[in-house]
C-alpha cells in the first residue's frame, strides 16, 4: 500500500519533470547559439567563424532564438521539430564524417539534442509553459 502511494506521488510530478527537462535542455542549448553569434560565454574555436548568413550563423540564430522559445515553452512542437532537424544536419555534416563513434567525433551533444527536441515535438512543452497557459485559457473561454 505504501509503495503504491509513493509511486503515485512520484508519477504526479511527471508534468513538472517534463518541463524541467525542457527548460534545462533549452538553457544549455542557447549557449551553443550565443557562442556562435556573440562569442558568449566563450568564442568559437580558432579558425571557425560565424559570418552573417553562413550556415554556422544560421545555426546560431536557430539555437539562440529557437532555444529561447523552447525555454519559454512557446510554439514548442514546431520549433522543437525544426531544431531536431538542425541537430541531425549538424551531426551528419560536421561530426559523422570525422569518425564513426560519437565520443570520438564530438557529436554526442548533437545526437542528444536531436532526440530531445524530437521528443518535445511529439510530447509538447509540459505544465510550466506558455503553450500550456494558452491552452488552458482557450479551453476555459
């Protein structure tokens, strides 16, 4: 009986854990974009530039501003789908050609973000989000 009560309480936290995963992932993801666009919190590796409208610059825009929208939980499904695709392209274009193994080619973050964003494109933003707030307002009107 007690185990069932603990499990039900833990399961009740699921929508909030879902939101925490989204918020934390987006916060970390935004840093990849701000590195490319603003050299913050650090600059790009030596010899790599993000010239305006280059592929790296476009990636920085998507990561910074798309990541911010996901952090807020606003238009989460379509933005997450777009960013999932961006990460798939990043992996296959920049990482996979270096080596088969992601630990060697530096592609682990790209793979993880690809599947995290794919998950959010299907699952939505979670309880703590603008999307959820707007949906609640729509159903109560």
